[in-house]
């Protein structure tokens, strides 16, 4: 669960630090500041110009996406989050560390 009292300052610090970050640096930078706000296992996705496919930015490779997942916008949980501009939780599997 994200602690909203810690999330706002962490988001401000992320915006300040990210201002000069490269695309390759963003995944690690976001994970660092998200953990400070109590959010773990964060991922950054970008959408194609047609808004049909979401692709994870991994920070690896020439396009900073090598090894990343892809999801269609229609019919997937990440696609729903993108369309709704909202945070949506994945169903828990019981294997999450520290009860996350």
C-alpha cells in the first residue's frame, strides 16, 4: 500500500531528479523514488502513437526497451490502467515479499 504522506514528497523529488535523466535512467530512478513512497515492483510503459500497444521501458538496449513486456491497450490490466489514467492493482499471488 502506498503511503500518501510519503508519496507526495517522493514524487516531487522524482520530478526534480528526472528532469535531467535520460530514457535509459528512468526505470531505475522511478523504482528508487517509488520504493521511498512504499510502492514496489514499479514499471514504466510507453504507448505507441496509435495507442494500441504498451511497451515496458527497461533501460536496456538502443531503444531502452530490450527485454520489456508488451501489452495491448484493449483487454489487459495495464491497458485498462492506461485508458482510465488510474492505478490498478494486480491480483495477489501470495508470493509477494514482505506481504506486498
